[in-house]
C-alpha cells in the first residue's frame, strides 16, 4: 500500500471508530469511510506522528454546529459519491500514522489510501470550527490502539 505523508486536509479511507462504538467496548470500526486529517503532530523520541481524523458521513447532523457539509464540487474532485456528505466535528479518532486501519480507496489504485486534499479555504473553516468545539469540550476523542 502507498502511504502518503500525513498532511492536514488530506482525505483518507479509514476504519473509523465512532465514540458510541468505543463506549460499547468495540476496538474496530464497523465501516470504512473517508476521513479528513485535521492535525498531524510529531511526538516522542522515535519521531512518531499522531494524527487526528474527522469522519465523513452521509447522515445529516442532529445539530448543525456538529458538522460541515462538503460542497458537491469538492466531493467530485475527491472522487466521492454524489450524495450529500458532512464532516463531523463533534468527535475524532487519534492514532499513530500510518496505523493498521487505513484502507484502499474503492475504485482507485488498490495501493492508494488517499482521495486527495480538501481545498485550503474549506479546510481552514473546518479546522476552525473543530477547534472551537474542542476548546468548549463539545468534541470527543477516541484514541485508537496501535
């Protein structure tokens, strides 16, 4: 599998573990999905890179402030389907890159785990709204096992 450098704004295919699944004792996500990489942080003496990813879903958010809808043109450029999709801001997965839960992008090069990058202006708005929720304690982290 070709593993890209974990840059912010990168959309990857990942076995996302929802916070509710984590609370139920699950360690693996039930579904592979696109996720937006919102932070990449070098840590430790070994120089590991921890990443934070936000899930992308077709399910509309219960509260509008909990997600950002992805415009159709951005979805098309990434090669995502035409259905409405949202980037969820109220929870994230935290893991050491690349981790065991990256998945190949369907219909693309079988070695690729990345769809591409979100446009900078859109990504910046997503990141700012995510940071705002996190600062207020309104976003939940799920730290993934290695």
